[in-house]
C-alpha cells in the first residue's frame, strides 16, 4: 500500500494503474475510520481492482464553532486498517496541499444544500462539494463510494456529478450500525456513557416511523410526529429536525406513495450532534 501526500504523485500512481487496465475506485473519508468506512472499502474492492482511500479532515465543511480542531484523528491507526483491507493507495494530504493559497473557487450545492443539514450548517455542503470535486479531479476515479448514513451528502454528490457531467459513478452503500442500532460515526467517540445509551433513540425513532408506515399509515406528517414523540422520551436528546422527504429531491412529503422516501433525523446529545436516516418503502 502506498501512502502519498502529493497530488502529482497520486495522479502518477493512478495513471499507472489505469494504463494496465485497472478500474479505479475512490473512498473519500475524514479518517478516524470505523467499520462503516471499511464496508465502503470492501464494496469498492468488489467493483474495482485499484482502490484509493483519501484521509483528509476538510476544514471548509466545518462552520464557526464546530469541531474541526477536536475532530478525531488517528492516521497511523487508519493506515493499519486500510493496509489490512488491501487498499492500493491512501491519499493523506495537508490542508495547504488541497487548498492552494489564494484559491477562491467553490462549488455550490444548489437548493439541496439549503435544507435539513444545510439549514443548520449553511456553509457545510459548499465545503463538501468543493473538496469532493477536487478529489474527483485528482484521482479521476471510475467509481466513488459514499455511505447512506450521510444521506443528504450522498444525494448532493450525485446531483453535482450529474449537473457538472463528471465522469464518475457514485455508489451509495448501506449504513453500518452497532448491535443496538446506533449508526456508526467517528463522532460517537465524543459521547459519554449516558449519552451513548441515549443516542439509540435516533434509530428507535426511525424504526417507530417505519413500523407505523408498515401498519398502513401514509400521512408523512403523522410519521414525523411519531419520530418527534419517540425522541421526546429521551431527556438527553435535543432534536434539530425530524423529516420525511423525497429520497431524490429531499423535499418534505405530505403523503407516501410508491416513490422512494426517506425518514431523516438529527439530534444533539450534550455537545455531540448525530444524524441518521432510514428508507421508507411503501409496498
């Protein structure tokens, strides 16, 4: 496994792999890797011969007062995990490498970046789109793998690829959960034992909405109230939003039909903010 910090070195390594007919996959990460990230790496191996993982804590997707400085970092541990998974190349650039001094161009996510997470973190998805577009330009992957846990991010990246005619196929992979249902996240390490126990209420709220839907409820607003009521049973959880939205446009729904829908929740537990989501599939 190669670990490179230079954009030019990455381009050369990828070009050599492509020259011998290898298909290139990219798994973008911010490090502090867990089983959710590794599931993306395994999915990439199933569809490509040459797997690249980026490890970069992107400052432009953190807003003022957010946890950029505190965000967990463990490059040495990450490299051990990735080597065990047979990754060909890890790109671990410095901030100055990814963002040249004087760089001014950003990628705007459009309307999808204004709702849900975007309404609470107004600059977040501009930072995500900009860094992902840069990674696509550096690595030039055939395939890029993202987890459904960050469902809005996945939807926005897919839209960016479509609208900018970027030659990469975006592959969404299922959320990986702890045995009690909590979605795996690098930020879970922030939780105290009590907060960790309380955090399962996000998944329990999603499953409550799913159960009501399976019992015949089609009123999306009623399902939102089911999730709100479930989260309200947990005193340590302070909800940011609960929504049932179209899975493509993320527009709030009034009623469920045969179109793909998604239940999405976000809540704070102490100083930690967590998100989760679940598909709602009628029929």
